C-alpha cells in the first residue's frame, strides 16, 4: 500500500521515476487500487527498462476511503533496477 485516499478526494497525478533501469525484459509497473491495479498508471504508460520520468493525470475520485498501491512485477531473474514514485491527491 502507498497511501489511503480519503473518500471524495481526487487523485490528480501519479509520478514514477526510474533511476536505474530494471534489467528483466518482462518487468512491469502499474498503480491503482486492489479492485483495479491499472486505474492510475498502466504498464503501457511507463517503461521500467529505461531510466526516465513517467506521469499520468488519472483524475480518479474514490467514493470511499481507498488504499492505493504500486504493483510491481520484477520479471525473470532481475539483477538491477531502482526507482521512486509519488501520488498527488487534492487537498
């Protein structure tokens, strides 16, 4: 779990910074909630095999308090990879 978004608050942006590329060809990252792990960022919206900065603007509003998570699949036999992420929620 990354954070719990309070009911009625809008998720404005997600940010993912890949600092050290992941060397496994099948590595993937998404962000969302337990019911929809792709709701905030899909694997098609980032590339963990390339260092870079990835941002989405999902504008998702949850009707109840909702736990958000980063879903990471390291891939086959990973040896390297590092990054960080954050989510911006309306105040």
